[in-house]
C-alpha cells in the first residue's frame, strides 16, 4: 500500500479519545457547508491535523469565517454551527 508523503501528521488523537485522519475532513473545494462538515474542519484545526492556512486555502474560507466557526464551537458546541441556530447563539 502506498501512502502519500504529507508535511503534517497522518492521524491525530482527539481529546474525546477518538482518532482523526485527513480522510475524515471534507473534500477540498467543498462549497455546501453543513454543521458536520464545519465541525470536522474545526476539529482538524484544533487538533493540529491541518493548519488554519491550509483549511482556509483548501475550502476557500476567510479568516473571519473560520475563526467564527472555531469560536462558536468552543463556546456552544457543534450544534451552534447549524445555520438555523445562528440567532440562538449570537
């Protein structure tokens, strides 16, 4: 089996006890964002599987948008990443 050479780690351990790999992230160029995909990107950045810069480039996100996701997830949990929950958690 051939593994592509990457700059960062292939997998990381999450604080909840699970593991996360690059395969758990949404595909590059994702345009439709549901809460689960946002949460995966936030977990990837927090656990240092990927850098903020990589996530912003791969998913065409602004720094403000990514920081907002990270802040809402940290403050209120992954449920706050739902679009319908914006008014409730602001």
